[in-house]
C-alpha cells in the first residue's frame, strides 16, 4: 500500500509509504496522489481511511465528543475542535471536491462515512453550525450562502439517490454496512423526508442564483503557523443554469421513473434533453448520458406513440399490445430492413407456440402472413430458407400478397432477387399453382420477360424411368451358384430369425448343402454352459443336435435381453421336439426342463413383485430340483437361482432343514433362519447369530486381512458371495432382516450416538462386537446404502427405509440428500400432508441440523416447533446467528405459529433495524388464529395448517 494512515511508528514501514500528516506538511502531495493513473488507495478508499483514523482518535480520547473537547470538571464546552480530526475532515472534503462530488463515487463509501462527509460539508459551509442528518433545517434560499446551498443541494440529491437504490434486497451489503440505526433507516425510508427532498429539488429549478461548484482549492488546510480554519469560496467554479437544471431534471426524472410516475418522469427527461444541447462545456458537475436519456424517454412513452419510434421499437410495442399492427411493421421492415432477422423468426416461433398452447387467439391467417413476410425478408437479405419447408406452404395467395403489398417500394435489386426466387420455386414445383398465380398478377408478372417464360417451359421435361430401376429386387446378373455365398446368407438368416419353423427350414437347407460346418461355429455369441454343451455334442450328428444347440443359444440370448416369454417359448418347443425324437435324449430333456425353471425364476425375480407366474407351483418345482437324486444333477446356476427363489417366496423352513450339499446354501440358509425367527417369535428375544457370524468377518479392515494372503482371499470370496445373495433378495422380510443386521453393525462399529441409524428390529441383533476398531465402517455404510437403494427400487413407498436412507446420508455428511429422504418419508406417511403431522423428534432434529448446515436458518427455526416440546433455546440461537441466511427468510414467517418465537423475531429485527421484516412478523403474530386465548382445537388446526404448508414448500425445494 502506498498510503498508510495508521499511527506512525507502530510497525516498520516502507520508505515509499506516506503517512496522513504528510498531506498537511506538503499541500501539493494530496493532489499529486489523486492525479495518479492508478492511485493506491483510490480516492473513495482514501476518504474511508481518513474517517477511520478520526473514529480511532475519538475512541482513544474519551473526553472528545463530536469533534469538541469537553471540560469534565466545569462542564464548559471549548469551541476549538481537535486539530487532527479537523485536518482529516478537510482532507476528506478536498478528495470529495476532486471527485466533483460524484454521487456514484460517494455511494461506494460505507454508509456511515457518507453521512459524516455530508454533515462535515454542511458544517463548514454554514459557519460551523452543527447539522445532523436527517434533521436538516429548511433554509431561506435568498439569505443562505451559495456554498451552503451547494451543500444542501448535494445532500438532497444524495438522499433521493439513496432512497431509490435501496430497492434491491441486499442494499445494506451494497453500502458496506450491517448495523443501520433507526436514524439511518428514517433517512432512507421516511416518506416525509423524501417529499421534502423532492420539493427542494423542484424549487431549485427556479432559483435565480445558481450555487457554484466547490472545488479542491476552496478548502484550506491548517498549517503549523496558522491553525485557523479558512476557506476560499472564490475558487469555486461557476455553474451555468442549463448545466445545473440538466442534472436536477435528470435526478428527478429517474426518481419518478422508479416510482412509476411516468408522466412526471417524461416531463423532466424531456426538459433535460432540451437543456443538454445548450451546455457550452463540461466541468464535471452533471453526470448525464444523452443515450440513457433517450432510453428513459422511450420507456416512458405509451402505446399511443408506437408509430414515432423506429421499427424495432414498434415491433416490441406491438408484441406487448397483443401483436396489434404487426403485419404493417413487417411490411415496412421488408423495405427498410431495420429489424434483425433473428427477431422476426423468434416472433414467428413465439406466436406459433402461443397458438398451439391456446394462450391467446388471433386471426386465422396471421401466422401464414408472418411466415410469408419472413420468407420475403430472407430472400431480400440473401439468407437461406433453412427454417421453412416451402413444399408445405400451400397458400400461394399469401406469398404473393407479401410480395405485392410493398412491391412498388422495392428497389430494382430487391425486385430482381424476388424474381430469381420465384423462378427457382416455379422450376422446383414445391409451391402448387405458383406459375399461374404469378402470371395472373399484373404487377409481379411485369418483371418476367419472354426469355424467362421460355426458360421455365423448357425446364418442364418429363423423364420416363424404366420399370426395372423401380423394382426393389436386384437383377440377377449371374446365374452360377456359389455355395459358400448361399451358406453365408443362410447363416445370416439363422442368426436373425426368431421363428422356430424358419429355423428348422434353414437347418435342413444347411444340412443338405453338406459343407461339413457345425452350427456352434456360426455365431461366436452362441456359447452354452459347459453341461449343456457337452451333452449336446455327445448326441449323434444330425438335426436334433443342431436344432437343440440353436434353440438353447437363442433362448439364452432372449433371456439376457429379458425377453422371457420368447426365451420360454424356445425351450418349450425344444422340449416337445425332444419328446418326439427317437434318439436317446433323456439327459438333455432333463437339463432343458431345468432351463425352463431357470427362465421362470429369472422372470419372477426381474418383474417382482408383479408377476403372472404361479408362485406356489414354481416354489414346489424349485424344491423338487434341489432334492433330486438322479445321476443328472442340475447346473450350479440353476441350484443358486432355486435357492434364491425359495428364499424370496418364503420357503424358509425348507431351506433351514435342507441338507447342505452345495456351499451356496450356507448364506441363504442363514437369511432364511433369521426371517423365520422374525415372523414366528412373539417375544423380543435375540435372533440366532448364524447370519451375523457369516457377514461380520467380511468387514475386517484390509490391513488386518492382508497379514496372510489366504485369509485375504477367503474374506474376499465370502464378501463376493454374500453381496451377490443380498442384492438378489426381493422379499420384504428378507430385506428387513439383512438391512436391520447391517444397521446394527454400523451403529456398533461407528459408536457415535449423534450419528446412530434407526430402523426396525435393530435391537434383536447382538449389542456388542469384540475389537470393533478392526472393522471397516465405511464398507458397511456402502453396502448398506446400496442394499437400501435396491430395496427402494421395489418398494419405493417404504417409510422405514426412506428414513434409514436419510439417516445414512446424515451420518455421511450429505445433508441435502438426507433432507430429500426425510421429506419423502414424511410425505408418504402423512398422505402428502393431508393428515396431521405426528411428532418424530429423531427425524425433525436431524432435519434441523441439516438446515443449519446448509445455511437455511429460518427453515431450521420453523422445524424447532415440530418437536414434541418446542426447543426455544435452539430456535433463538438459530435466529440470532450472524451468518448470512441462504433461505427465503421472511417468506417463511407465515409458517410460525409459536408466539414466543414470533415475539423474539420482532425483537431481533427491531434491534438490527430491519423494519420490513419486523413488520411482516408483526402481521403474522396479529392473525386471529394465533391468539393465545383460542381453544386447543383452533390452535391445533392453526399449527397443522402451517406444518403442512411448510413441509410442502420444503418438498418443492429438496425432493427430487
């Protein structure tokens, strides 16, 4: 920093640093600094630093108040102010004069500094009479000194500008403050002061004596030999009346414009524009942009002045007035070409969209006329007609109307362009009856000479296309047979077709060609499981072998595509074919019957819970499959799917009693046992630990598992098998058992009460885990979250699982997602909040925490009322947070029904000077239904109504 205004000697400083008192020792130093191209600090920041030093001086001298030294013992006020503060104030005024008292620069200062600067200017120009804003006394213009009149004029211009710029909601931040006092609020908001200001500025337009512009040299700094405060008002710069009135009219015009008093605004802007041209030179007092004045005047014009502006303004005005006179404007634009083509195309699309949606109705042919006029504009601009399909433009009369209405106004070049366009369209023949219509039009037909007509006639030639070229079938140019080519065509047909009759025919043709190829080499994607493949290849070479392989491959193909009906149809056809076969195919027949069972299981699990398959019959078939004692055993995939199917269909007793022939039985059997105990037991005794002991070891930390390689591999295999089973579960009891177990594991290993997950039957699982620090809680969290998401895909309205997803995301710090699931659970449980909201402290306290973390403090405070006992201390602490609030703040005040919280809101807004929000809170607390003397039923109804309104609003924001 180049200028340092802190106390000298406090810290080592750079030799280039300038201290504040150096501006007093060298009168030219301040002007040199301000004239630099990139002064550091800039002028506005320099004023702020000067007043910061003044504030620090007053804080360090308790006997100093408002620039005067008080004698505490005698209570006699000395008239001589402190020299340091006076010098700093004059330095600030000199900087303000250097800025030509530009209000834009002054408004960039902190709000308190703005007030101090204006008060000091009025103090020094009014014979050192103290002036307090806003209590500025009215002064007789005839007797007041010109410098003081200029100070008053600047104050009233500032007050008018400040009141206008406070429209935005964050005006306090723009002024660099957050603690406006009641006096400051009255400066901006008080209608009485604003009216005084408007009257003062209006009267100033009639002043005979115009105050001069106070310049940099008007303010004299005290010196070491003369500490008296002197001013040289003769150094002020004369203002011409035109220049003076231009700025005042502009200020009043802008003020009335934002007050929506457009007649008064138009009057002042017009006067400003008239005076603008007569200003001889610019000395910096007025800050007026002629182009901006023109824009304001045009904005003040009513619809009656539409014909006075340019065509683009007329177009915009026509759009506002329901497209009145739009075709006349477009006709003129085809000649003048003022409106950008994109505006015209957007206009056409907007009208077309509004008509299709039924927003408004217009003349039936309006859209056709606008299209025709836009086509002509594109032609005249030599632009391509990409957005128009002229073959669909059936109304030739409308197109010719668009040309003829301004034909006489077109230049010779434009007429030639239209002529070439018509010639091309006539030759193309896209627009029906175009040539006869053009010839019948006297004005347009004159542009075509006899050579043009001859060219058109010669271009109309009919070509006869031979029938052979129209036929879709290719000509056979070579009658010689090519067996390999025919084989490739048959193989292609075999791969594509799904008709079993056609498959038979193709296989017969391939066999008759006797090229020695096998069907399993036709398509590399046709890979059958090894048991099926080995059985088929062991069959005698012939039709049955080929047909079985192809049908099984196509069935698998359809199964992977989830086309279950066609897959099942292929297998049934193959089963019938095998029954009719004379070969020994009993082994293959048995395997095909199990493949049918596999497809049915896959279908019922994929379409769960809606399915047309007989579940009882399917379960019986699965039991038979698992109990088979034949020499031909089902494939491992069939066995696994049968176990999963029985688990989901509730055959838990069968699974628990089944002999463990396969290793895949262990995990489903443990899940079945847990489900059986959950449904049968009436007491709340603990569940068996079979499933717990199988699942818990797979969450051991990787560092623990990798100590021996075999242990790590075993753990990985167990985890893979367990997860595969879990994500095939569909039944609610199975999912509930596994989810509750994983939830209990998470709570024990996480061991944080504030992040505990809640769901059903958690308390039935073991309460402790030995050496819990050796387990990976993040792995549990990930699998639990994925499993609950899997469950919600099949049961999206399960309230307990929605709440659990909210808890999981809350524990992981995903607060917005957590709010999403909490609100979904509340929405479903309370029928979109059409029934009274019940108390649920667990959910609502976590929602409060989520809102606080997201910065939605008002929402969090409203939720404090939803608790069984309203938490006033928490609500008050939230509402008194100094942090910026990210929600709609006072837009939620109508959702408060607790009068204690509303009273607290009124109090804090009053302390902060936020009177608009205080007013809203007062309006809410004054509602009749919130009267504390109402009976319980009315109070309960009022709270229920506000609860449902608030939660619906939150759902719109957070539920996605």
